[in-house]
C-alpha cells in the first residue's frame, strides 16, 4: 500500500501526509481551494524543516518530493489508502465518502476516516464497499505522538482491519489500539469529559485557568493542563466531539458547557486562532 491520499491538509491532514511520506509512500493531499493548498504545503515545509533541524530526517526536500497537493478529488483515483481528515462535521464527512466511493478505482482500496468521534458505520453505509471503510484515528501532533486508534464498524472486514494495522504499525511505525465503533472511541471518551469538567470549574469561578492547569501538571504529573490541552486540540474540535458523545450517550458529563459554546461562536478556538483560554503570540 504505497499510494496514499489524505483529504484535508490542516494540522491533522498535513501531519498524516508527513508521516506517510517519511515512511516512503507516494502521497497526494487534496485541499478545497488553491489558498488552502498553498497553506497546507507551507505547513508541511515548516514541519519537515524542523524535523531536519532536529536530526529526525536527513532531508526535508527529499520527503517533500514524495508529496503533491491537489485541489481535484479525482487525483486520488489510483490510491490504495485514502485517509479523510476534513472538518469534524458528520454531514461533510458523509458527503465526502459518497464521492470517494465513486472516485477511488482501486478495488481493494482502504477508505479511512481520521474522525475523533463520528461513528464509522455512518460513513461506511453510504458507500458500496462498507467492508473497506475503517476509522484510523491519529493524534496531534501526528509526527510526534505514537498512538493510532483502529476503529472497524460492524461491517468492516477482518482483512481491512489487518491491512490497516500493517500500514499503521509496519509502515508508519505507530502503535495501534483496537476500539469499538462508539462515539469518542477510547481516548476521547475518557479525555473530553475531563476537559469539560475543567472548563466548568473555570466557568464557575472556582479557580483560574492557570491554577487549574498547574494543579494537574504539578499535582497529577500531567504533561499539560486540561485547558491548555483544549487550546491545542482546538475548542471547535473539543465542542464537536462533546456534542457527538452527548448525542450518542445522553450523559450530562458530555454536554458542552455554555462558555465553550460562546468561545467557539466568538472564534476563540485556541492556538490556531491565537486565543482560547490563553493568548498565543
């Protein structure tokens, strides 16, 4: 499975493209516009230059030669692995998988989603090949974090799951865990309620953002506090995952606090916009 496509060149998509190219794969990234394609290429260049400077790769240029950024989805027709990494919106992902089913011609191609919370079954059933649809969920920053969640739906074949594991572990050098096809999978089903609890604590005036985060870093040996982590994840993504969890389980701990909703409405999304619970220069 040497021919890889990543649909979406944002933080997650560019990271998936980077690790795929660093593993020697031929990679196509598809973006929605020329401006987005230019931004994705710039993101990849900066990340690979940092990796070269740190001695993690020999040459950023040689890795970049394996990546091309396109704006036409038809470019992925010959791909053997296609990873969707667009906005965390169910309707958008469903529409994309319908198109991919028509565009991708390789008969045994794996159609994967990097969704962090949307059930894979909802994506598989809109295609003519649900046995080849699977969740392959990476974590941000993709070049650094080793974990990948493998999420087969009830219709995903054992062969697809085995081939996905071989690609993730054998080719990319990541470590995979198996998850049931439930909203949030393993990590976010545990992490998001924790982050939401921290937001409620801050919202109620119980403690400052700084003290909440310092408490978890110094008192529980967390590498990063929950509010700083929410800023890194993106408050829009945090809210989307919370809503997906709440829709599936109807548990109050999954409900997005009003403050989180207002911050997203205001465009205060964390690091990617320069302001969330903290301000970034």
